[in-house]
């Protein structure tokens, strides 16, 4: 097998949730399955890209034919991403926890000790914004995601500007859509040219269409 429009291109994909520990047995997490990020990594590899797949503890297995780097926390994910650079394009599909617990206990917290726990938080690094704003070695194409429950296009357009990325793939994750953890996605691609809404389709199909667009952009 030879060729593919992304032959010789190195592409990074982040995927899955992050887990932020509270104590040795507990953590804060979110409902991301890693399905969309996994499908994107697979679609990019199918077009010939060398894919580095940085994944949190996802519920779906990573695709074959990619370099897999497993992480748990947002801070570990940032370190893995920085270690994987330089790349031609980076797709940030991970659902990174916004906050980590700074009051993490190295012993299991016991309900018999000292009443109810009080957790303290700090803001996690924004991996997408950090890479988008790199002065040197920024990927030629940086793609972020926006999971919103309302005003999807307006919020995602503002997010593109705020983060400094090139594209935002926006999706409506309001409960009724069944998208988070489901097999389908309805996305709007936000670029500097504007917003392009794709019909609802399987996450695999979204991934293939996005990989094609990435190949065109890098060509
Ligand atoms: O700000 P928000 O979490 O909605 O932004 C979502 C986008 O930013 C996704 O592409 C996600 O992977 C990325 N992100 C990140 N690091 C964070 C938070 C979000 O890379 N700490």
C-alpha cells in the first residue's frame, strides 16, 4: 500500500477524558468516550499520516496503526503533546478537565475522619490554546473542538478567536442529542471563512470528512 494524501505528514490527535485525582482511589472525570478522537486518528492514518495519539482514559480502545501515548491528567497530556511536537497538524479532540484538585490526598480519604471533605481546585493548562499560541514550531493547522449545549455557532466562533486555533469543530452536546457517548455527531466546522454545518452522521464519517479537509489544507 502506498500513497495517501497525508503520506509523510505527522499529525497529533488528543482524545478521551482526563482524570484528575482526589485521592489514591478517587478522581474527577467527564463523560467523554474518546470515540470521536479515535475515529479521527484512524481516518488520518488511513490517508497515510503518521499519527501520534495522546489519549486520556477513554472507554473505546485506541486505533491500530498509530503511536499511542496514554496519559491520565491534563498536565500529563500537555507534557505528552509538547513532547510529540513538531507536527504538521494537531487535532485536539480530548475533553480535558477544566480543573484539577490541588488538595489531592496521598492517603484514601475516610468518611470517619473530620466530617465532609472540602476539595480545592486550580485551573488546568489549556493545551489547545498553548499550542495555538506557540511563537515557534506551531503546527501549520491547529483544530479544536467545542462541545456546547446552546448558541453553538456563536460560542464556537468566539472560542476559535479566544484560543487562537485555525478551525473549531463545534458540536451540540445537549442531553437530547445523545451525541456525548453516542455513535453519531452533528458538527459545524468553523474556519476563518465562516461556519459550515454538516448533516448528522456517524462519528466515523465525521472523522473521514475532517481528515479529507485536513489533507486539502496541508496540500
Ligand atoms: O474551552 P473548552 O474546553 O470548551 O475548549 C474545547 C477545546 O479545547 C477542545 O479542542 C479541547 O480539546 C481543548 N482543550 C484543551 N485543554 C484544556 C481545555 C480544552 O486542549 N485544558
